[in-house]
C-alpha cells in the first residue's frame, strides 16, 4: 500500500502515447492501459523514483494553487490504481517528515 512517504517510479517498459489530449500508458507485457489527463500526466512525469508522494503533492500544490492534503490523497489513490495495473512501483519509503523542493525531471515524452 502506498503512503505519502512512498517513493514511486514509472515501471520500465511502459509505452506512452498522446491521444486526444490524454496520455495513454500501456503495459505491453500485461496488456493493461491507463489514460491520464494533464494533472495525471504531470504526476506520471514526477514519478521518477527520487521523490516521495508528499514531494510530488507539494510540487502540484504550488503549480495548481491547490490544497496540499487534498492533492496528496488524490495522488495516493491514483498511484495505487496505477500500481494495481503494474504501471508504477514503490522503490522505498522516506523516513523524514519534511518535503524537499521537488523539481521536474527530464522525460522523453512531455505531457
């Protein structure tokens, strides 16, 4: 189960494509696919295995001027669904309570 201290990353080998304003993710091995809107795409982009969910939420709360606790809960829910579809995986847990400044990571396919 994911928590705000979980450090998620995109699973290797997931194919992506832009379709009608959404980012579609495909796990070719399992045949699972998932469509993301622009906020979901930004979450996907930030899941690089170096940031906690709390740090991703902090970044999004600043970018979208939204409540951190609401964003954090939504991210935990979305990434839980994506983990169930084998699209993301946790790589660890942070044992600190503070969030570091999260910055966008380079990514081959921008949202």
